[in-house]
C-alpha cells in the first residue's frame, strides 16, 4: 500500500478531451462538497471548452495518474478587466488529498495565468464550516481574504473572496 505522504507523479495536461466532462463530474461528486447544480456547472464548463476552445474563456489544468483524473483546475480571465482572472474550480480526488497535489495544481495554474497576462487571481468559496479546509488552503497558498459577502449563497452561507497578486 502506498504511503500517504508519497511524492506524486501525476501527468499534467491543459487540453480538454472528450472524456473529461464525465471524469470531472465524477471527481467533483466524489469530493462531497458540491450540490448537483454545482456539479452540473463543472461539467458544463468543460463542455464549453471542448465546443469553443480558447474563445470559451475557460482554461484547464488536468492531473492524471494511471489514466484517471485525480485533480483539476478551471480558470479564466474576468471579462471587463485588464489582468484579473477567476479560479472557477479546483478539485482533488479525496484519496489524493493531503499529498500536495492541490498545491501543485494551484502553483502550475498561477504560472499559466501569468503566461496569459494575468496579474491577480481571485478565488471564492462558501463561509460554511464545511469549507474551512478550503479557506485554510487558499490562505496557505498566499491568498488574502478580500471580502465576505454575508448570506450570498443562502441565509447563513456567505461568499468568501480571496485574491493573490501574481508575478512572472
């Protein structure tokens, strides 16, 4: 049995493939964090990328081990801004969490964003207690909490917005 702290050796790719919508749906559902509506949105963004390419405004970084999706990010430029990007999704297979894959996906995505002219990356998440590990993750990756929008998603479920200045 592999040790929990083993060094990961996933393969990374940016190009979306036809099997990715299904794989992303499985991965996002496996985390147990997202609603069915959110799961559907995650799949739709991959489908949009497949249909429109760069014109979709959605860019991806996929991590695979043994031809299985174990993590991914989705990000894109924020319309109407010069250098700001949104991190739409970051998800890591629950069996892979705690091994550094999320951190690696984040760092690689930040570099890709800088290559595309991005200077600031925004990430948001829920204020519910279930998302405390997510908020801690963003803080540990050098993000600052920029705003809290109370009751954004639902009563008692605010939106926490994080930002990180990126440099080449």
